[in-house]
């Protein structure tokens, strides 16, 4: 096996605790309200999901469809930003968040930098848009974080999206998301010159974490909401943990 790019590996700038979709389930996911709440609970790094509007604007949304988390309906990636920007992305969650808008990646970059906070941008392409989304998110992230001491960590389940991100902005750190640890998982991450793998937590243990470390990767996990499971994974050598439980886990807790 080749070694990952040493320039990308050192030093590791990210904290151990990462708030999922901003603040997990306590505020409307992937909105600025969620990031504010996660930050109020002491989190210094956030995971979020990024896709493209029909006119190429990177913005935050988990699902391909608008229905679950906004007042809109249909495929999000088929709407232009001027239409998406008028949707309510908070009212579905609870009345105090009614009217919370969808968040452009550019606006998130400004807010994070003003507050000296870090981010893991999960590239979440709309169906059939893997390469387009990977390239656009990486290119725009490189532009909006230009000159910043800590760059965003790009991740994706999509190898095609990560490959496009690598080609568009080779210096941005990348991580391969893994729902399962299939044969060749480390080779795929090496091939993409990733700095980390982000595994689904039920599949991680001390042995495969050590295996990933030996290959030169940091090991992160999603989405752990249970104190005992978090403790077991830290003991197994984990480097970073993505959680919804920003009120029960995290940097402000013992
Ligand atoms: O990036 C980690 C995690 O967010 C991946 O799963 O479906 O919550 O985006 P999902
Ligand atoms: Mg995600």
C-alpha cells in the first residue's frame, strides 16, 4: 500500500467531538440555528450535509427531497437557490424555529470563521450529481476558506464525489465515509489520498481502528449518542466522534 500524503496528515487540527448536522436533533438540522445551539453546548466542530441547487449554489440539506425538513416539496437539487432561499427549514422541527432559512455554504463559512469554529462538510450529492457536487463543494470551500489556518474536512460516502473533490481542490483534507467496512476499505481511502476514514460506529473496534492507524489514517465515527458506546470507542483508539447528543455528550461533559 502507498502512504497517504504526509502534508495532508500533520498536524491533525480537529477536535474529538463533532456535532452532527449542527446540533443533532435539538434544533432544525443543517440550519444556522443548529450550529448556534451546538456552539452553545461547547462544540467547536460540526458535521453538515452539502448539496447543490439547480443553479450550482452549495447549500445545506440532508435529504434529496425537500419534504421532511422544509416547507417545500420535490427534489431539492432541481430548484434554483432563489426559490430554495424562501423556504422554511425550521417550522417542521418546532414552533420557535419557524422561518429559519436554508443555509448557503458561503454564509456558513463566514459564520464559522467569525466564531473560530471548524467543520466537516459531508458532500451529499443529489441523485446523479456526484462528480458535479464533489467538484463544486471542494472548489467553493477552497475559495471561502482561503488563507484560514484550519481548512474544512471534506467527506462523502461517494467515491466519485471525493475523486472530483480531490481533482478540484487537492489540498483540502478528505475523509471516506463507510457504512460498512468492505474488503479494500483502506485501499479506497488511500487511493483518494484521504487523511481519515469515518466509519459507522457498530462496525468499529480496537482491531480495525489500529489497522487504519497503521495505514496512516485518523479514524472518526458517526453517529454515537450513547455515553457507554462513546467511552468504548475512545478506549479503542478513536480520534473523532460525531454525535446528535450535544446536550449529553461533548467537550463540556466529563
Ligand atoms: O457524516 C456522518 C453522517 O452524517 C453520515 O450519515 O446520513 O447522517 O448524513 P448521514
Ligand atoms: Mg451527514
